[in-house]
C-alpha cells in the first residue's frame, strides 16, 4: 500500500489539534508593562511563557496525572502602575478564573502580595524589591535571582576591573528604585567605592539634562543606572554624553542593552557595563530570541529567558504535584520541581532562605556584560 505522506501528516496535525482543543485548559496570567518605558520587559514577560505554551501545545499539551492539558497565557497591561496591576489581577482571577499569575513589577507585587496569599493564587514575581518575600510568603515565588543575590559579586567584579571609585546612583522614583538605591549604596561602599549621591526620577520623565548637569558636577567615575528601564537608561546616557560626560555607565539591574543602544546610540553607549540575564551567544537563548522575533517582529529583551524558565518551573511543579487545580499542592511541589536546567543549560535551583527567611525563589545564573560596537558581550558571571 502506498502511503500518502502529505495526507498522513495532515491527519496527524488534525489529531493533535483536536486532542489539545479537547483537553482541559491551564491558564497562566501575566501582569506586566506591555506599553511605555517598561514594555521591553513586559512583552518579554508575556511572550516567554507564550512561546513555552506553544511548544507544549504543539506536542499535545501538558501531561499531569495522565491527562493532557492545553496551556494558555492571558496577559494584561498594568503600565507599571500598582492600581492597574490590581485591576488586571482582579480580572484574571474573577473573570478569567486564573489560578497562576506572573507579576513583572515591584510596585505591582507589593500591591498584590496579601491578595495573592488570601486567594491562594500561585504568583511568580519578577520584583526586585527585597520586601516581596518574607516568612509569610506561602504562595509567592520569585522567578529569578534579583540584585540582593548577585549585586555583591557584580560590584566586586567592578572593583577589580574598572578605574575610579567615585559613583553617582540614578533610579526611578518607585519601589524598585528606592530598594535599588539603598542596596547599591550599601554594596558600593562595602567594596571601597565613594557614593557621591543619588537621584530619583519619575518613570514618565524624558528631559534629564537638569538632573544630569547636577550629577556630572559631582565628578563621578561611574554613573550607576540601577533599575532604570532600558530605553530611559539610553536616554539618560545620550543626554549625559551631550553634556560632556565621558566616563563609565553601569547598570546592575533591569538589563536591556539593545534597547539602551537604540535610545542612546552605539557610540554613546559604548563600554556600558550591565547585568545580563542571557548570553547572546548561547544556542538556547538564540532559539528563544528567534521565536520572539517571529512572533513580535522585533528583537527580544533578553530577560525573556527568566520568564520562559520561570513558567517552565511552574508547569513542572504542576506535574510533580499531580494536579493543575489544587494550588496548595502545586506550591508545595516547587522544591521537587528543582533543580532543573534552564533554556541556556544553567542549573536552576530552589532557595532564598538565607536572604529572605524563606525558600521561595528560583535561583538563577546572571552574566556581566559590556556594550561593544552596539552589541552586548558577556565578560563575566555573577556568583
């Protein structure tokens, strides 16, 4: 009998589609800044899990306790505003019947922290603030290592590899920025740097010349941009260069070197030292970035790896728990879901107790990068 290959493949595809369509659906909500200055991070927060969901659905769905489940991502824009994050959360939980959410911002996380616990909704947060986790955190999990975990080794690396010890710190005027300023000030001082001062700005701000005139007058060797969103960081760099600042910029949080270059220009951004979530040369990252570009028509912010990996850990926890409905069992299964490999091949582990008093965090590997000729280059790793 002659097999009609195209027809057979079509029947197989139809069978898989029907299988997934008839399966129970597991919804994961995403609350992130899908527009505005934080959009590169927010779109990555939505698209990373969406790419993972598509990969799983293309294979017939997520198998939990012998049953196949379709994975669906539902994302809402909070515009980096706590009030909008609360509205998005209420819509996800009450209307969309979501039991699992990914929250991008610190302000959003703090606004939703107690509500998550009360509703027994499993929440993965990308929040930088150390206040996000504490001994009362039972349903909140951080999906990557924030500056509290890596900034010590990052700045220790700077101590050994950059010239000058005079630092000025710039951050947004919100929960992320306040936390980042306090943390960076403490760690820079501990490593022998002189912190000349710090400045806060509103996230909607565009004109930084008055602020940068003041900062440059301090004569810093390094201007640290902390949790500033990538496009805004690029704008600050460009305006500082126009005012004559010719020394180093560093960015220990909230990576996005390509967005920095797009906003500042390659020449102005040259040499900027920044934390990276991904190694641009890594094959796993390149595959993920290619899928993002195909879906969005633009380059991904490399933080996408953290949201892809975090969603993968969550789904693995569901499999270990043997349920997609009982969130108490799923949250209890996180220690069993780890360790596991990240998309880049690094080992993801479970921890956080030494820093926050509770093991409620996916411990990840971060990279130290430098912008060279408009491209990020990995020059080290954080410990």
